[in-house]
C-alpha cells in the first residue's frame, strides 16, 4: 500500500496530544514530504520506504531544538508508529488518510 498522500495525525507527546498533517511521497525506497502543525511546516529528512514500513527524521525548534526520529507502518488508509523524542523518550502517533 502506498504511503503517498496527505494524512491527518495525532502524536501523543508528554505535552499532550498534538494534531497535525503529513504530506508524504514515495519514489522507490525514498520517502519525502513535510509535517505541518502548530509549529509550522517541517521537511522530512533521511526518509526511507521498505514495503509498508517507513522511517524519517524531522528537526524541530519549538518548544526546543531536537531531531525527531519516526518509524511507521501503513495499513490501507491508516498509519501508526513511534517517535523518538531525543532525551524525552518515545511517543506514539496515529493517522488516517485525508
């Protein structure tokens, strides 16, 4: 199943649930796109695709600078995964195709 498209997401962080959207595009084993939320738009970095598994990183500056590391699985019109929050542990996220 292709990850391409727009996704409505909820990330369950230590600061509470954070709603946003993701725009994803795949080309072979490469994943590109952006995350959009209260902090603005953030470009994906180092994105990879392996079947229905995805990984990518995103640098944020608010509420503090850190690199988020995502791993996700696409199942039809649903996406779910984990996010490494630097020194703040891990969070989970879910999403549905918009």
